[in-house]
C-alpha cells in the first residue's frame, strides 16, 4: 500500500476508534471529552499528537477489566504479562482481536520467509504470556505447521527439531542461545533451521552475529507487547534485517521525547507510542510503551512500505545511571558480545552499596584474563563507562530456560546477588 493510501486509511480508522471510545464511556472517552473531542469526525491524523495518552498505570488502575470497550462477555481470551513493577497487566481479546492477532503474526512469519507448509518450532512460552499463543495463532493463520513445544525441557526440544526438521525457530534470543549451546554440546542436528524470530526482550546486533553463527540461521527481531496485541506489532524482514516493519495499518506508531512527550525527529531515539484503531476489546489511544527506539520512513529493499522501528534500546526505566553516565544494558551487550572470544552470556550487577554506584559486568570466556584490558578500554571509549569486569569460566552464569532474560541485578545491601561475587568489597 502506498504511504498516502495508508495515511488515509489510518485517519479513517482513527476517527472510528474515537467514536467507539466516546461511546464506551470509559476513561479514554472521558479524557477525549475533557480535551474537547466529542466526535471522531472532527479529528485527523495531524491531530494525533495533541490527543490524550494512556499508560500502564491506567491499565493497573482499571485492573482487571475496567478499560474494556466491549461487554465482558465478548472477551474470548485474556493475555498479559506478569510484569516486574506491579500487578499483572491483563488484556481482553474479542474473537475479532484474535483474528487480527493471528494475521499480524502471520505477517511476522511472512517477513521471515515462512509460507504454507513451513514447519515452525515455537519455543515461546504458552500461557498468559503472548509469545506462545501469538505464534501459534500466526502459524495456523499462515497455513504453516506449528510445533507448540513452549519453553524449557531443552533435550526434548532438540529431539523434536531433529525429528520434525523445522525451518523456523520462534523463541526469545536468550533461549535461542540456550538451545544452540545445548545442540552444540550434544551434537544434535539443527541443520533444517533457516531463520529465527527472536523477540520479547532487548537484544543487540552483536548477539545477532553470535546467534547466526551458533544456529546457522538468519536472526530476525520481532517486537510487540500484550497491551497492544502481543508479538506481531513489528518484525524485521529477511531481505534487509535493518529495522522492524511496524504494522501501522493497525498499530499507529509515534516516537516522542520521554520527558516532555513532544515528537522527536525520525532517526532520533524516543519513546514509542501506539494507537490501536482496529482492536475491539481493549483499544488504546496513544499508549506510552516506555520502550526506547527510533523510526525510519525510508524505503526498504524488501518492498514493504511500512515505517521501520529500530531495535529497542531498552525500556525508559531500564536506563542505568553509573556515576553520571547513562547507558542501556543493550549498549553494554553490544560491546561485550562484539568482542571475539566472549560467550553470549552476561549479567550486569548495579552495586549500590555505597552512594557512588558501580557497575560490575559479569561475562564468560575461555582464558578470560586476556580480554579484560580490551573490554575495559572499549566500554570506556564507546560508552564512557568505567566498570568492574569479572570474566568467569564458561557455564558459571545462570542459563535461560523459560521467560525473559534477567540481565541486570541490583545489589543494595546484604549478600551478593550472584554467589561468585561474595566477598567483593566496596
Ligand atoms: O513480550 C510480546 C512478544 C512476545 C514480543 C514474543 C515478541 C515476541 P509483553 O510480555 O507484554 O509482550 O512484554 C512487552 O517486552 O514493552 C518491550 O519492553 C519488550 N519487548 C518485546 N519485544 C521486544 C523486542 C511481549 N523485540 C515488552 N526487543 C515490551 C526489545 C522487546 N524489547
């Protein structure tokens, strides 16, 4: 679709959404009225930046079903995330929402070159989390063969990969490392795999290089969040692997300065906001994701005209402030894993036992000491960061079997968060 055509479609859908929100008489409708909007017809795409926003706090305040725009009986499934900072975030899906979700994830799989008959090994967790069931619906919608293996039990996963010979692996990047290393250790044959669709947590291009080598696949990034729909909001294409195409006919994206909320220029990092004009159960107006990325409207070599978002740098609240230097964990990851000889495992420990915060970077390598001086220099040169580097023997750090990787631990007082740090003095 041309960008002009899509812009017209977005405007039309936005007006319909506003009418639905006003009619539902909930929080979002009230905010629209308070902002002087009492009919969708009066609003165009250019007015979007001045419309009210929605936040995760609004979802928590209205927990569990307060923000629904349809009667509760029309909700046919509930998904969400357990969340780190509070109550679970729950989202109700109508039958039409599930259809839309399936179509969006089918597009993600299409971005990865999957087609009717492709075998998709789906190791995203099944349950409340949207990863497993999202790829399940998407694979079925596409007409692929889904292997609903969910996360964990890595030996069984390898057996299924050997037996069913999937071309597509869908899982978190951290689980892809676990699976790849287990295959390498056991000699399991994963040679049928062509492409991995990895998302649900931030990961760097350095990890991409390592994963592509470990699993002999093209590694693509897929982004999404339960509040918007789950996976299928945006996906990298196989052709360019350069930015994630946002399905903006259904998810209108904006990028704003996280502090002021004003739009940032294309190419500048900012917080992503999504409006979901075609969702029924829990449609959202200008939802503030907290995720930091930039937008790119240049044309892509794959031919898709959809705007691309960069890889997510991190969440607004994940930024580390180490003695005045602001860094996202993915920036540290990019330096560490870009360094030949380091294993794709690391944990950042923010040591807050004294007023001046220190960063302890724990990573793994054979013959570790030879890497220390270069890592110290690269972290300082590229990020301005001075860190205490601990290079450990391979296998020391905890491995990811299920859920999202925990890359950052805080040490405020008491025992060390990782046993090998006991006795580290400040
Ligand atoms: O993580 C949905 C998903 C499942 C996406 C499977 C991709 C694959 P939630 O559990 O609600 O939903 O978590 C959403 O995870 O706001 C981001 O902070 C982060 N996130 C999701 N995908 C990516 C990604 C799913 N590709 C939150 N890169 C989002 C970086 C991501 N962060």
